[in-house]
C-alpha cells in the first residue's frame, strides 16, 4: 500500500435534511394554562440577559455539531445558551426536550450559562429575534418551509463569519450548522456533555467486554435505508461499488499495524448491510438493535421510541473509543465525534471513492492508493 501526503482539508459537504414539522414559537413557547404568567415572571427579572437558542430535531450528529456552533457564538457574545430539542426524531413526545432524556443536565459549558431542561416549555425569550422569521406571531410560525430553513442557515453562517454580535436579544439557531464552528468548539461540547448514567453504563459494559482486550476497527456505514440521503448520495451512486469500497477499507484497516488482536465493530442503519458485511467478515460484531423494515427510512425515527436514541448514542460513543474508524460516507455527522477523537480514521475521497484517506492522530492526512 502506497502513502503520500495530502494537504487539502477534509471534504465539507453539508447535509441538511428538510424538516416539515410543526414549529413551536421561541417568543412564547406553548405553555400549560396558568403558566404564561410564570413564564413572563421568569424572564422579566432577566430582560438584560441575551440568548442563543439551539433548536434541532434531527440525528445526534447534527444536533451536537449544530450545538457546538451555537455555543461558540454564545461564548463570543456573552449570551446564555438554551438547548431546545423538542420534537426530536428520537421521541414521539413533541413537547419533551430530548436533551435531558439522553444527556446529563448541565448548567455551564466553559463559562457559558446553559438552559437545557423541560422548563423550556415555560420560558419566553425576549425579542427582537434573529433571524427575522422568529419575530412573526406564533401562529405564522406553525409551518416553516425548507427554503426558509436554508435561508436561516445562510444568515446564521454570515453572522458567525462576521465575528460580530447581533442587535437581537435572542438568536435562534434552527438549521443544520455543520462546518459553522472550529474543531475546538466541537471538542468542548463533547468534553462537557455526558450521556445519561444508564446510557454511559451500557457503553462502559460493552467496552469492557468487547473492546478492552482488542485493537478495534469501528466501521460506520450510513446507508439511508430508503430515505433521501442528500449529500451522502454520491457515495451510493453505485451500490455494488460502494459495498466493495467498504470491504476494501476493512481489509486495508486490518493490514495496518495494531498493538493487540484485531476485532471489527460494525454500526449501520441497514439490516441488509449488516448481513452483507457479516457474510464477508464473519468475525464482525454488532450491538443488537431494532432496524426499520427495508427501504422504510433511517433509524432516527420516533416510531422506535427512546430506545432508538439510546442505541444510537451507544454506538456513537463506542466508535469514538475505537483504535481505527472507517467512515462511509465521511459526510455523515454521526461519526464526527469519532473523527475528532479516534487515533486513526479511514475515509473515502469523493472525487475518487476508490482512494482511501488515512488520518492518523487527527494531525496528518495521508492518502492510500
């Protein structure tokens, strides 16, 4: 296997799924009868406090990367960060904030005050708002078309790049903000927030049994299982070739130097991919979980209940503890945590997917041909 240096940065494809879901106004969240006065009272004593609200309903990779971008802006501008993950794709309870369901409560992230509990339903954030859409009456925010979401993403991107603050008291970050912050901001988020104790216990138990005695090759294959995979689509233009590329990457990863006996760990959203990879590599292991029916869509689906989210976080955090991680495709935010912390990562060149990119210690990029 030949290696030569490559100085160009990793690919920056942004995957922004369209979300046609009922919206909850930030200016006055839906509240229970009698709670409106309490909400107003809660805010009236802190009218001088300004906010960044990070609102996402998508997979954990997108949620956490977008949270990092919102945190970075809050840090730079002295604002309080509110994490609003109501309507999460991992829950069928639209008014439940998914963050405290899956992560331990946090009051501060590196000096930035944080609001992240279910009291988000009783809170009212002060206007004016940025982007301007959020200044509309609540009833006008019920439907938010994809075009508006993309427009807000670009407006937020321009604001972040300007290195200036907004005159608005509340900045609402309700769009995919991958690539809108530096890696240190991402690392800070992953260092500061922790999965709930029960999820962490599951992660630790699996690690002790299946990871500790081995050099583990983590393999993530984001298939889509019939959904519109948007920015991932070029990697799956030829499904048979894509599968061969994954198998080739596994073989190349096995051939690299390893300190301990090698074991391969597969994470995928497709039962078919699990079956196909296991047929070629019988020693590959995977954590038992519930899959959607073939072509029925992704695993981040409320129909699977909170257990689907528990399984996703377990795999995400275990991938980051692997010795080598294969990301197919590398545009998937699910493996962003692993990309930042795993000592060795293998990715695929979009311009020539037969060419593998080896990243060692997250500091030097080499290309294997």
